[in-house]
């Protein structure tokens, strides 16, 4: 994505690989490993049984019996990502095994230390994030079969049964549908630099089509995820850790406006008012946000390319979510930010075809965000109104009262999502 100086452009696969992106998989980890080397058998044994261990209230005792393992035998990015996936899932199960009324204050040393070390190696926080939950948590049932949900499965799971599997894999399909859009970003930036209006028009058409395909993939959530199970069982395992007032900004970041804290419902989770001590890492509690769709790089990349400017409060939250992305993916967003302005180029060109193609991208992105609001309405607001106990695979869950107290599923989440959708629409170029 260097400025054109008359030399041959970097081939697309090389341009993508700079940011650990794949021409076929985009931000998804291509064909993730499903097994760690032999020394890490104790981790894998627990991870494979997580739903059963949590449902039978035996996970914490198994973790206490787990040996202290060094991370020095982990080799390469793929093994590190699998280790982070395994340790993040074990950590969330350990924290929430007894629900919100039975949380812990300390993560045991033999889990906390390796999780911290692997996190440091990857540049990720030591908590379950979108990078674990979706990007690195998929496999083909038939290795030669298609990337369709019937031929896909998760590598590691938690309570939630088929609904959790569906939630993860439908999100996977949204990421996969975005791949042509990632390529279109690179093509558009090159076209601007080369003043190639025809290629730019084609890139914008491709981007709008990709965003539309993401929306179609998201619609499949209705087919695979039970709202009651999502609301009462799955949500708590995506929760994060409360920020103490005396924890430094390097851990917690700057305070967020109340409506964004309420939307998050994880970073200031009243169920863990003292945060979590990572034994052997820090004597002070640490705070991290739980998993969120806002940690997906793709919409951040589209916003940067299209010049979408959200409110100051929303921008602060969205930028903090970038800390939960793999560093090369954050670098991709920054590369787009430094590129010549697409919107300014379209405005200055006076080309009505380019303006129409640009506006189709804006409209497609706003429509995607509107549909996301529809999904949230069904899986949080409506599910909240019908809330009760839900049982899956022996795990009986009820809606977390602590998350209720912070307003999750109420007006705060909708004010945030609608604000982001509306500021996207504001990006349209008028005739």
C-alpha cells in the first residue's frame, strides 16, 4: 500500500500478508491448529471437556490440579493462537462456573502466568476476545469440504450447546463474507494513488457487494441461535472484569461515558467489583473488556476507508476496542487512515459514477448496522422481556442480574448502535 512512484505495485497477497491477512480468509486465522504439542496435553484435556466440567461444577478443581507449564515449547503464531484460545476459554469458565454469585478474585498462578505470557507474545490482552472466540476457533469437519456451516465446527466450546456453536460460526461466516471487501480496500487505495477512476469504481462496487453479503450471512443467526440460550447462558461467559478506581490507566484506559460503560456491561461488571488478580503476574487487580463485535477489525477498516466520523464518545469506545485486535490488524486500520482520503477524491473528481458507487457503500454499511440493531433487539431486548432460566447440556443459567443493573439490553445499547448507524448515513455525498 505504498504510494505509487512508477514502480510495480506490491502483489495483493504480499500486501495482505504484511498485516497477517489472507487472500482467502481475510482476518480469520487460516486453518487453525486444533492440537497443541504434547507438553500441553493437560490444557487440551480440560479445554475439550469445558461444557461438562462447568455444568458439573468441577472445572475449578481441575484447574487447581493443573500443572504449571512453561510456554517455551510453543512455536510459531499458530501454536500461540491456539494456546491463547484454550487458556482464554478455560479462564472464562473458571471465572463464571458458579454464575455471577460465585465469582473469584484470583486467577491461579498456573493458569494466569502462561496466559499472560502467551498474551504478551501475541500482543493481545489476557481475556477472551473476538480474535479467540471467532477468528481462531473454527475447523472443517471434512478437511476437503466447503466452508459452509454444516461442515464447520468450533475447536473449543463453553456452555450454550448448538446455540453457542451457531453464534460463533455465523459470526465466522460474516467475517468470511467480508474478504472481497478487504481486497476492495487495497484496490481502492491503489486506484486513488494512480488516478485510475475505472478501477476505483470497480473496487467500490466490490465493497458494496461484500457488505451486502455480510448482511446476508448475519441473517443466519436466526436459524442457529436460540435467544433464550444466548441471553441466559452464553452472555455471562463473554463478560469481562471490573476496573478498580486505583488501577492505573495503562490497565483500564481512560474512564468512559456512562452510556458506553453500560453498553459494554463487562469492563464495569458489578459481579466482579474488585477486578481479577492474575497470580504471579501482578498483585493488583486488572480490568479488561469482554468479547464484543466491536473488536472485529472489518467495520473499523470500512469506516476508515469511507471517512465515517462517529461521535466523540462512540469513537473513544471503538478505538479502545482496537486494543483487543491482533497488532497486525490494528496496523491495517492505521494504514488505511494514513492513505489519501477516498471521500475527498470522489468529491474532487466530480464523477457522478464514483459518487453513486461511494454512496452505495455508505448505504450498504448503514443497512448492515440497522440489521445488527434488529439482531440485538431480538437477542437482548426481546429476550430480556421474556427472561427466565435456560438449560443447555446440564448447565442451568439465568439472566445475570449484574449485567441487568448496568443497563445491558436497555436504551443505552440502542442509543450507541443507532448513533453509529446514523453517523454512517451522514457520510453520504449529496447530489
